[in-house]
């Protein structure tokens, strides 16, 4: 898929510090394995029916900052992202609004692309829609059947055979993967999240209530493809598993996404890959906290969404939106308030004023850049970076050009 234009990222003098990152799977800060100065990052993309709210933007800005930290440390990152352009919520929305699902997806992907460009996000090198990889995904399902890690479940309303599920117990018994490799939850929590987040723990005739869908046999009125495993469409986790490993190879550096993807999505994305290859999907699993608005997590079902495009169209400075998000550490859960944008505007203006203010005893810009580098390398601590810049630009700096370049390179904010 077409992406968007890469933002300008100035080179800073000297070299940044390789960032230490929190690994959801181990609960520790770690240096993910980076070989020959190369990292690889997969971030789960949108289901294109309601793009792009600030919860999405918080996730994508997190992994944008991660790549900026790597770039500054001389690490070249290959970035891949998917688009879940065939999925139940998309089809439900298309049916409810009477719009063809492909048209709805195209419109929303266009809007997302425009939002990402306007926010100055680094585009993925591999931007892959599920509908572009149906055969590859079906082949992976066939390989899981072959290895004995998948089974069929009787399906009354199908027009093309039975649905296919992943066999957790079988894969645990005969592969390197274990339930809980990624998600640090007990089984009750997994069951709760499975029910809330696209799973079907109550479905009749599954071997394990948590077994996830690999392939949905064709139903009348639903999109489907003729493939090696019959007519139908893929389940959610196998899509990302195949797209991620297809773009980045096995055991890439970081698998990223929002906190609500830890289970079941990232657990089973890893399960499918590991049970097929006996190697881990990624070295490190990184998750951005969820953003609330008016008392609840921003969600499509609740309708409490703040859209990036609406803020921008109303005249918001993209730098203010980024600063409004980056004022919160990426792992925190927080609530967007309407006043956040005004606060970020004031901060941006204060920084711009500070850059041109005459000062008798200015701080060394080079020293401030080092402080920024230390903070970003410490699990992307953007609140500390913002506080460092507040203090420095309140006082005044000796090389405004260098500091402006650092803010653009590390935070993606143009002063
Ligand atoms: Zn995904």
C-alpha cells in the first residue's frame, strides 16, 4: 500500500544513546537485540472504519519516537505496519451505513494516511493490507493444520465448510510456544479479555475456550477468497503473524501496539509464528497506554472519540497535538482533556519565544541535547524531555538552531 511522505529529520551532531525499553513479556527494561546497527519494528495498524482518534495517535507517536531515538543512536530501523482491511467491525459498520466495505476502507485509509503525514509520523517501509496477503495467510493456516496445531469447528451457517481454530494445547505440547509467553496475565484475565476483544470463548465445540480463530469459512453476504484452505477469510492474529514475518523475517526487534492488544492479539500473533518456526516472533513487546476521554477509554463502541483530522481542520498546530500526547509517558493510562490542546499550544509558543529571546547567560544547547538524549534513551521518557525543554527555553540557549533541530529530530515538533 502507498504510505505518506517521510518527514524531515535533521542529523544531530554526536551520537544518541541506544534506548532501553520496557518489555511487556518480561516486565523489565531491556535493550532489545540490535544486530549490525539494524532494528526492525512491527506496529499493528488500524482497522479502517473510524480513523484516526487520539488513542491511535498516542500509539503511533510512541513508535515514531522509538524510531527517532534509534535513528539518533545510529540505528537503522525497518518499520512495518498492517491494515486490517477485512474484519467484523469494518463489515458491521459498512452494513450499518450502507457503504461498500472496500469503499469505507479506502476512505478511512486515505484519512489515516493524511493524519499521519500532517502529524509528521515516520512512514512504514512496509505498509501491507490483509487483502494483499490472503494467499500467504491461508498457506500459514494450512501449515498449522499440517503441524497438527489447528482443527475445524462445525459451522452451521457457512457456505464453504467449517471454521478453523488454533489448538493451544496441541501447540504447547509440540512446539516452543507457551500460553503467556507475551501476556503477563492469569487465565481468568485472559478469558475476560478474549471475550471483550474479538475472541469467542463461549463458542461451542472448541477444544480450549481461548483457542483463537484462524480461518472463517465463507458466509453468505460476507467477503471471501478461494484459497488453499477453502473459501473464507482470515482470523485477526494470523494476519499480523504472516504480514510481520513476511516483511521483517523471524524474530524481529520490537512488536508494538496499544495496551489492549497484549491479549489476545499479540499473544496469538506470537503463538502462530512460534508454533510454525520454533523461534520467537519478536525480541521485545512494547505497548502504549490507552487514552480516555470524558471518563472512559476512547473507544468506537462508546463513541467518545477525539479525531486528529477534526483538530487539525479546526486549526490545531500539529506540533501542539504531538506535545499534548508526548506530555504523558507512553506506558501511562491517561485522560485527554479539551484544555490539553491549549496547554500544549502555550508550551509550543513559550518554546518558540524562548528560542529567540536574548539572554545574558544562556545554557549550552549541546548540553541540553545530551539531556534530551538521556531521557529518550530511558524508555522514551518524553515528559522529562518536555520538562528539560521548558526549563532550558525559559532561561535561553546559546545555539537556538541546534536546539530547534533536536526538537524536530527527537520529538518531531517544528519550532
Ligand atoms: Zn496486529
